[in-house]
C-alpha cells in the first residue's frame, strides 16, 4: 500500500544525499511539494501519481542543489533591487521632510512623521504588489524556479508586514495631528478613508499570510490586489480630496488597468501548470 509520508521521507533523504542539508530550505521545499501535491489531489489525481508529478516539478536533487547555489547570484536580484529602491526612497523622503517641514518649525514634527510613515508604507505595499506581478510574469514565461519562488515569498511576507505597520503608524499619527490642530481625530477626508481601507486590507493580508491555509498563487494575487487598493487609496483619494474626481486622472487608470490585467492573468493560470 502506498504510504505518502514514507515517500516524502524518502524524498527528503534524496535531497540530503544531494547536498541540501540546511533544514530551512529543505523544509521550504517540502512545503512547496505538499502544496502542489494537495492541489493535484484536490483536482482528482491519485495520490501516487500526484506525488510523482509534484516531485518532477520541483526537479531532481542535482538540479535543486544547482538552483540553491545560484540563489545569491540570480534569484534575489529583483528582490534586492526592490529593497534598495525602498530604502533609497525612504532616505530621500526623510531628508526632504527634515528640510522643508521640521527645520525651524517643531510643531510640524508630528505631521512630518505622519507623511513619512504613510508614504513609505504605501511604497512598501507597491513593492509587494511588484513582487506579485513579477511572480506571475515569471510563471507566464516559465521562468519561476524554486529559488526565485522562495525569495519572492519571503520578500512579499516581509514587505507586507512592513507596509501594514507603517500605514497603521501613519494613520494614527495623522489622527493625533488632526485632533491637535482641528479638534477631531477624523474629518471625513477621502484620504483618511483611503488610508483606513488600505490599513484594513494590509492587516488582513498579513493575517492570511501568517495564519491562512491558502496557496502561494492566491497569496500573490492578494499582494497584487493590495497594491491596487493602495493605488486607489493614495492617488484616487488624493484627486477626490482636491475635487478633481478620478475619471479624468489617466495615470491612475493605467495603473489600475495594469493591476487588473495581472490579476486576470493570475486567475487563469492554473496551479497545475506552475513552474517549479
């Protein structure tokens, strides 16, 4: 009789023999294996064939070892570039705020902190959506290696937590500034409502990432969706706050259109065709 757990244990021993001896990457590989296996089983594929197909998608032990040796040289490039872009933007924004808002005007320190937290939080959410877009483009081009999947998953998880924390901090700082200068915590401004919606989505996404039992593909779809919501919360709410309306703001239309295109592409990409 076929024993699934014993077969997975045999597969782990093969990986260990091939040189993948570090527990963390081996556990992550097993997690991906089980995700693919569960997807195949739910689609009606018998368990032995499902395991064989899932293992073949991950690759042979030798090819997996080669992939892990390439991780630092190739698969992390996009993530590294994105991280440096975010750090550079945060430093530039801090410098601009320190010169224009804080210098000689201590009363605006709270407002400067609000602007910094909210802006860097939104940018982190955009970066998370960018990881999701890159993920689906790589799948489309059949260039989504296991190493690249792992780096994108880790980066999406990290930057989503970062964006959720910063947006919540920015929202609270803005409420404190509003109470101090306007006498109320919320004034009903579209930008406040947008920030509340963005914060709610980002916290929900973090909870799904942390505790949810959903597939990698669904999580990346949620990251792209979060980036689109932040686009509407930031730029869309901004145009409404200035009384212009969103209908004539074509850059936002293009941005939302790109997100919708990627979401559609991700929805039609069946999990069974994902590249290992």
